[in-house]
C-alpha cells in the first residue's frame, strides 16, 4: 500500500504510520515565493524525498502548497506550523494530506481529534505528551528536538511511553540525522537543512536534489 492508494477506511493514525514508512526524512520547507514551489518540489522528488512539509510561516505558504498539489502529483504534501483550528480548516481546504504542529493546545487537540486529517501534534515535555495521548495521538512531533534535549530526551521518554512514536524536528542536520533515525521510537525526522533559503532564492535546484539524495542514503547505509 502507498499513500496514493490508502483506503479511506484506514484510521488517521494508520495513515500517518504508513506515511512515515514511505518517507522517514521529511523536508521542512519555508517558501517565500510561490513561484519557487513547483521547481522545489520537483527537485526534492527527484532526489527521492516525496513527503513534504510546507510550513505556514509565510504568506506564500498556502498558495505554494496548492501549487505543488496541483502540479507535482508524485509529492505528498502536508502543512506544518499549524497553530489553531483555523489552520486545520485551511489544510483541509487546500487538500493537504497531513498536518503538523510545533506544539499543542486543548483547542487544537480537540479540533484535530474531531477531524480525520492525519495530524502530528508537537510536544516537548512528558506533560504535553500525556495530553496528546489522552486524545488518541500516539505519533507526535518532538520539537524543538535538539534544544529540548536531543536524542537523550527521546531515549528517556521511551521508558514511560513505549507505545509512542516520534518525528523529531528542530536542529537536526545532515550529519546528525542518522543518529536520530537509529532510535527505535523514531518513525521519521523533519529537517529544514534540506532546503536552504539562499539556494531557493537562487534557484539552485540541482544542489537541493543532490542534498536530498545524500539524505536518502542515510536510510540504506
């Protein structure tokens, strides 16, 4: 089964788990110009990274995500930096296939729990993780991964929460990604190192493709 053929009968969490089986490294992308969206997505897909997180950090983000969805069918597009229920509504409206948040609030968790959109809430503490689990979210984003304690923190959280699987994001680099992926409770990682702003502004798509390919090699080495 692939993301493209996932039956609607699959639960939200099952669809998330399948997504991470397909792509264990997810580029975390901040797009400043809508016109960069399609060539960037094609560059990443060419490098073997199909699952993309478009962060809602710029005015261009919704239109950029829509452009990728309409023009790069090989890409699996999610919205990141989802902060409230309105952002979730926007994700559904543009056809995003999943959504992620950097943190949690009761309102956001309740809204995500009422939706069938695959959603990854962000946590940095055990208390936040308990709140996510109480609403059925056992796949979470660990953010900001390095400042929040790094791999040692995830190893520690694995003791009281053996059922939880994590997507760490924040401070992970090309040199450190392998260490994170080696943890048994890590389904995948998110990384902004894959799409530097300067390279996007300069249209250095071949450079981005090569970096994506090197990242993919971490999964087979």
